C-alpha cells in the first residue's frame, strides 16, 4: 500500500470509527505496538493548546473551560461508565440516545467502544490481556500508549449485544466525531455571542480554551484512573486485581477514584460506599432520578459493607455468574 492509499485510509478511519483495512478480528489479534497515525489525534489535541499564545486568556474562556471539564467529566463517569458500561440505572430509549450524544462531546470515542473496552477491563483486570493495566504494561502505556495501538480500536459488538441492538447507538459509535463538531460549533457560537455583547473574547479563544485545553485536561484526568488507580491508594477489599481507593483521584474524576470499591461491586451506581467518600457523580445521578429522566439506581448491597475486611470473600457467586457486573438491562420505555 503506497503513501496516498495509507493517507486515504487514515482519513476515512478518522471519520468512520468502524473503518479498517483488515477485519476487526484480525486486528484484535495483532501485537501491541504504537501506530503513528493513531498518535496524530493526540498530537493535534495537545498542540491545539498552544493556540493560547495567539488568542490569550479571557475570564469567560477560562471559566468555560473549567465548566466544560466538570460537565464532561460527568458525561464520562455518569453516562459512559455508570450507564453504558455497567447499567447501574435505567432510562428511556430517547434519553439513552441523548446521553450517548452528549458523551461523544468528551472526545473519548463512541459509547459502545467505551463500554466494550471497559467491560473487557473488568473481566480481565490486571491480567496480561488487560489493555491498560499499569501492573502489566507500566504507567505510560496504561495512561495513553494503549490508545495509539490499532489492536485496541475495533469495537467488538458481540461483547455488548445489549447496546449494539440499538441502531442509533451504533451510528453514534461509528461517527463519534459528531460530538467534536457539535462542541466546536457551540463554542464558536458562544464566543461570537459574547463578543457581540461587548465581552472581551472571541470564537477562537473559546475553541482553544473550551475544546483543546479543556479536552486535554479531561483526557488526562480520565486516564489517571487507568494509570494510577491500580498503583496508588488503599485497598479496602481484597479483589482479584490491584485496584485502589484514592481521595485525590475521586476529586479529579467526580468520584471514580474509589476504584477498589468499584471493583468490589461493579453493579452499584454509587462508588463512594460511605458518606465520607465524596462521589459527585452519584449526587448528580440521584438528583436526576428525582426528575424521572432516570430511575432504578442500584444501591450498594448490604453484603458489601458486611464483608469490608480484606480477608472476606471476594464477591457472592451470583454476581459473577449472572452478569450483574455489566447489567445486561435495557431501557424500559421505548
């Protein structure tokens, strides 16, 4: 394949997440290795932050970036993770689609790919086949390297049949760049509107801060769970992996830092099992349940607290055998 052909395939793959030159089954059997084409998107994202040299820093742009970090961190934790990956609560099919669309604005690929990768992580946590285990592959590979390998990019739809049966979700997963287009359009419009009101900002300043800078911080904040939450922190439960609890990571990721808790019981909507374990994602989901948009939030089971000691059983047999960890449910209202 010549250079132009490779460039053409790379361009199509950037627009179509299900486009590959080889069958996905073959790609998933390839060895882990860095692909220069996969590094390009990360290079563009990080280099885009340098745009601040030309657009400057305005208060409205900076605070927009901060707000978008936390709002989209919730989209990652409350939507991609606690809903699509684990089905810890229920919602309607329409709200499910809206949540998936909002999730794509996080620029962390599509909801089905995210759920597939995460469910695979829980099934093989800290085993050699766990794509982002720092125990197996080291910090940098767990943090960002695994995302530059072609091996980890195809979505195995057979592993997420509960989600793949929705054509609208498959469409968003395939063309996940729609989230970036939506976010960039909103930021440009927001910057133009503020400027028309006499505020010292611009569409480009909003894009640099609200998209490039905010998204870069969002990525690294999320990636810290992969690279650090299995290395630093305390272990309340003797799980089969090396997951740990970290208050600092919980602050950075709106509650995801209680990672050992989560690996002890994946099916609960709450990851801060005790009142002093701050879990903002759960608080927001609880508030949303009062509106009726979501319902059926799965609580922390009593046995989790009863067996809080390291020498207790790993998990009741029924959780590991029935699929409760990934919650093979579906929206109750079409």
